[in-house]
C-alpha cells in the first residue's frame, strides 16, 4: 500500500478527539508511565464528577498537563442541545439554561447532537470578563443590542476546567471559581446585562508546590489531592524517554500502537459510569470512614463524602457492585491529604499519618472478607 494511503487509513482508525483543538495529537493516557495515584484520581473524577475535581501537585516536567489533556481524549461523547451556548444536556431538564428551558416548555423537546466533553484551559492571566463572559461589544455596536458573550465558564459547562499553576491564580479569579463551583451557575451582572447560566464543571488544578500554596478555601473545594514526584526507577525513566521520542517522531504509529488499550479503557469508563448509581456501600464501612476522619481530626464532612464517592467510583471502575475496605484504603490518602490540620511541629508526611490511622481503623481485606463470610 502506498505510504500516503496507509497513513490515511491509520488516521481514520484514530478517534477524532485524539487531535486536540490546536491541531496537535494528544498523548495517549495509557502510555503514561508510572504516576498511578494521579491517573487513578483523574479516572475517578471522570467516572463521578461529584467527587469534586482534583489538584495535582508536583515538580515541573512530571507530565501533569499531559495527563489532564490525555484524560479528555478518553471520555465518552455526550448529548448536547443543538445551538445551545452552554452545551445543555437535552435529558437534564433541571439543569437547562434559560433559552433551552423556554424552548423546552414551548416545543416539548429539544433537538440534540453529540459532542466531546469540554476540557477548557483557564490561563493564569485571563481577565474576569474572559472567564465569566461579558457584553458582546461587536453586536452592541453593529446591531445596538445588548447580547451576552459567554466566557470560559460557559464553555466548561458539563466538562472540565483545567487551571495549570492553580496556586498562582489571582484571588479575584479564585473567588469566581469558588462561587461557580459551589452553585453550579455563573451569574453575570455588568454593563447593563444580567445573565445566569449553568456552569457545572470538574475543576482540575495543577501546580508546583515550591511556587506557593493554594488558598485554603480553594484547596478544600478539590475532592482529591495527588502528589507526584520525579520517578526514580531507572527502567521507568528510560521508558518515559523512549515513549516520548516515539510519539514525537511518529505520532500516528505511536497512537496506533496504543489504540486497543485506549479503546479498552474508554469502554471501562463508560461501563463504570453506568454502573456507578448501583454501587452499594455498607453502613459498617461508612462507620469505618467516619472513624478514620474522626481520629485524623478532619473538620467538616467533606472528607467522608469524598472517600465514599471515590471508593464507589473505584468499585464501579473495577466492575464491582459493592465497595470493599481495599477501595477505601486506595482512595483515603488522596481524599484526605489536603484536609489534615497543619501542625508546625509535625515532621511526618501527611500520607504517612493517614496510613497509620488506616491501620488502626480500616479492616484488612482478608479480615473484611472473613466478616462478609460470617454475615
Ligand atoms: Zn442551553
């Protein structure tokens, strides 16, 4: 087969979303070496957006942004109302924007299309107008109408909002994000326009801890917190370099060689999303989670909620209808690490503290299965 035709053929096999909006190929998620905690956290948030997003802290060049962009490529397409600026879901009547709600009450149904789950970048230097939306100046001048020009929060509705260097985000933008994340809506009142629209998104942040801390209010908003470190295993380091080189030299062949694994993971996510609502968690296990948060002196109840939701998402990911104690163990550190009270004299790493507490309260999987057999 001539080379050109062969390339075209392979290209056809690669999903359309594998090419990012900037025209570049997206590095496949399944080719990311190591960093298991980060990958798991991203997958769990994709399965259950109610977990509340994830912040990934680690040094530069540890592949944080690559992983976030790779995640977008794995997500199943969603139904969207045709022509809606906010990508409303035609089946989610309670979350419709005003235009869609009016259309629905007049026509009784909404014309739909399918589209990719949005993955929107929020650049550090973005203005509030760009984030929240503002008056459409062109239409104001040309047509003399006060129309709303939607911002990044509108584009991110029902998808992901990604903030790299989230710890350097200006305070006024942090406030905007906190408001929208809490209410699921964006309210714009300025320059004579008054607009409210749905803005439900999963917040994903990344940053280098050496460049500053996150504001506690923002930190608490994130469901999960993962730390990534530079890999020290020699074989894994070599694999990172060889993978990256193959991808840069011949992205199509590289993507093609990961096609099957990518498809498998995509199907697994789709199945997990369907199964999620049916996954059960025993009251006994909920008690264990509460006890864990209690002995770690975690304020509020967000810690417990996050562990329970993440453990359910993990069980769904692995195709199980019931959460077990091992699920709890695997998600507890990323759910609680950023909620521990800071003790200036504490020298033990927060992950180690959580592990110690887990040994006290969480039954080992073998003990848990014995318990299940007794029942
Ligand atoms: Zn709409």
